[in-house]
């Protein structure tokens, strides 16, 4: 048994840059609570913050980063281009930087492999899911994520992002992207839902082979997966005198990729960084959990995970 301690584990992106393996997720962190969460996280040792244009939180995430007093170069900041801006990722990046109040981000991700048309946006707010008359998302069928990638791969040259990557991509979609003759850059990262009830084994293996860093959103299964009460997790938790979340985040780090637990609760923000070093047999036991039935918790009605 090893005592939990703040994680300083870092991984390497295919650009050569370091990336802290535990970062703070901020989806649904709002306004003042969200600002305080980011500020607290940086104070207790987080050096990696994940946000997105869609989360509408870049303004307070950036404010907390600026107010933290920690030099910008010691922090790793990720944001994401929203689906309505696939045709103009350079502009989307500029807008994100302006909301963040930062000169650059460390990683800029394509949030979903789905481009949306903008013609039905009436209030000028691009950060939305425009719908067709039949209520379906207004998918841009004349565009695709490979074209988006070809625009995104040039962005690091501007210095406004250090690296580019994708999110919510399947193995098939990554294969298509990599096989395209116009693709000159391998995504640095693929951020997807990963937790013991959705271990993403084929994607994990594929990303490892292609040197694409996997990043886990909803690593605790959010509020919707019964992971924190799982008997296997609880048994290992008791052995380490830890907290179930520390065991689950420890599982991600032991597998060698980024985990992005979201919390606005100061004590949880703190304990989620104090992960446990699991043994190989504990890792194996957690690897078995999904066999009683996989569970995806993030499944937006406007997106089809089966599509390629
Ligand atoms: P809160 O933000 O109120 O602390 P995920 O990252 O898998 O999406 O999970 C986020 C959810 O899990 C949030 O509702 C968050 O609540 C809660 N959460 C975060 N850390 C812990 C923890 N250590 N123990 C229990 N629940 C947690």
C-alpha cells in the first residue's frame, strides 16, 4: 500500500511537450463557483486545466489562471473548437484566446467529428447546436472533419496553440483522418469518455500505437455511472485507505494517459490530485469491471457515435 500524494505524473505528447496526467475538468463549472474551483486547483498543485468554447467558461478559466500567480509557462491549458466553427478554426482559436485573456493555449482540440451549418443561427451566437426544421442537428454535409483537420494542423505555426488534437474520435475516424493524403500532422491527443465502465480498449491500443495521447473526460463516470460504489473499486479503496475517485484516477494514470476529473468542491479537487499508485493486479481487477456491461454517460442526442 502506498499513501496518496499529489500527482506530478506527466506524459509526453507527440510534439515533445509535457502534459500533466491529471487535469481539472470544467464542463458544467459555472461563473464564480467555477472561477474559485480553477483558482483552488492551481493553488493545490494542478498544472493542467481543460475547458472548451462550448462550456462557456473560458472567461473565468482564463481569469483564474491569470489571478493564480503561477507563471503561464508552468500551466497546460486546453480548449476546443465548437462544431459550428469547423470551417474557421483559426478564427475560433482567436476568439477562445480573447475570452481566456491568454496569448496561447497548449492544446487546441476539434471538440467533435461533426461540422454544423450556421445558416439557422439567428442571434449570432455560434456556440449552439443549430437544428433543421425536423429537429435534427443541422449537419454540414458539404464539410467534414478531415477538412477541418487540414485547417487545424497549420495552427501551431501561428504560436497561438502549441499543439492540436481531436476529441470524441473513434478508431475508424482516426484511421480515415490519418490515411488522408492532406493530413500532415498526427493529432497530439484524442479526448474521449473513459472510465472503468467504458475502458475504450481498442481506442486505447490504437492511440498508443500511433503516439496519440488519450485523455479521459468523465473519468469518474460523472454522476450517472455507479462507479464510485462499485464493489471492486471499494475493495481496493479500503486497502489503500483512499477515496474511490483516487483509485479510479490512479487507474488512468497507471494506464498512461490523461484524466480530467471535474469538480467544484475544494476537498474533492484536492483529493482527486492525490492519486494512488496501483499494483498490476489491482489494475487487472479494475480492467474487468466493464465486463458486466459497458456504460457511456455522455451521449448527446445530436451526435451518433456509430457514424464514421
Ligand atoms: P462536484 O463538482 O460537485 O464536486 P466526471 O469528472 O466523471 O464527469 O465527474 C464529475 C462529477 O463527479 C461531478 O458531479 C463532481 O461533483 C463529482 N465528483 C468529483 N470528484 C469527486 C469525488 N472525489 N468524489 C465524489 N464525487 C466527485
